[in-house]
C-alpha cells in the first residue's frame, strides 16, 4: 500500500455552518429538524460501501444504504422513516439554495484568503468525491476490449452558480474508437466547470483501476494525469483557475481496504504533480 500524502494546509478554518440563526428562524426550522438533518447528513458522508460490486449491485446497495440511514434516524428521533427522509431533503434543498446577501468576491486576494477554508472543505468531502468519481466511471466509454475506464470529480468555485459554496462536477473518459482522440475524465469535469464560469478548481479526484496511461515506465500506484491533462493544468494555472496548492487526488480501487475505499490514494498539490513532470515536452 502506498503512502497517503495529506495536502499541506497552513491554518485550519472551519467550514461555515449551513445556516445562520436568522435563516433558521426565517425558514422555521425547528431544533429537532436540524438534529435530524445533521444526523442524516453525517451518516451520508460516512464510509459508503458503494465501491463493492458492479454498477447495478452498487445502486441497490445505495438504496439499501439510504433506507438504513432513514430507518436509524426514525428510531433515533421517534419519527416515521418518510418524515425523516423528507426533513432531510427539505433542509438540504434550503441549504443548497441558500444565497449569501453580499456579492461573492472572486478576486485573487479573496481566493487566497479563503483557500485554507476551501481545502478544509475538500478534506471533509473527499470520501464522497472518491465514491462519486468511482460512480462516474460507470459512464466511461472505452474502445479497448479490457475497458480502460476512469472517473473523476472536480471541486470548484463557480461564478455562475448562486452562492460561494463549492460545486462538484463529474467526469468520465470517452474514447469510442481506437482512432478517436481521448477525452479524459479530468477534461470532461473541467469543461463542465468552465461552463459555469469557474473561478477556482480546488481539487480534482480521479478513480481508476489502471496504473499507467500506456507508458509502463511512468506507472504509478494510482493513475497520474496524462501529458494532455498536465498541459491543461499548466494552462489553467496561468489563467489563475487552478492554483499551485490545488489538490490532485488519484485513487486506485483495484483493491479495497476494509472500509470499502480504494487501497491506494495518492494526494499531491498541483505544484508537486507538475514538478514530477518538469521534463514534459512543450506543445
Ligand atoms: Zn488525460
């Protein structure tokens, strides 16, 4: 098993609470509803046994997993299961739609100041991002008989989304014929973010069972981005959309650990990754 490298976070700042006191009052959210929401939310983000089995099985696991959460919530809070579920979704929709009253400042200075908070947010949702990337991989299209498949999630801050909460964009590789040009999972996710006028890519998570993009001498425990993608990262760095301290997290789930997560997870800052590939040829 490879060493898991945590990103360097200088100072930890807590992610803001989803609601301020005033919103709780305005939306008439009761204390118990909030407790139910927090309970279900934290259960959601616990280790999810999604990665085991094939896609159909996983979807059933997914449903069974959610049912179990609602059932536990109903026992814990003395509610019906449906009521627990509806409480969660009502509050989740409110949380997602919550808009700050002030305009979001996307200046480089503001992003610099908030970056530790965004990286902290990434760390909180990393498991979900890995699971999401593995699920996105099910949509990958590969011409190869042995099916080269990669899934991705990108955590970004987008100007065209209603608030300053980071968004997650999905990606999967697409190469239907041997002759077609590969559209990598990372490119797919980044293109999706760009459609929402992304101002910052906080982290990109890639999940695959592969360890090389074709050059065995560059084999890694978890798939590293290909030359094209590294060029894309350099371009995004120049544009300020990607930062040197943004995270690239590669996971290989050909083997799973006891929690059902990929046994190899490699995390690097963009700077660390690009430093590894300093000898990349110019375009
Ligand atoms: Zn690529």
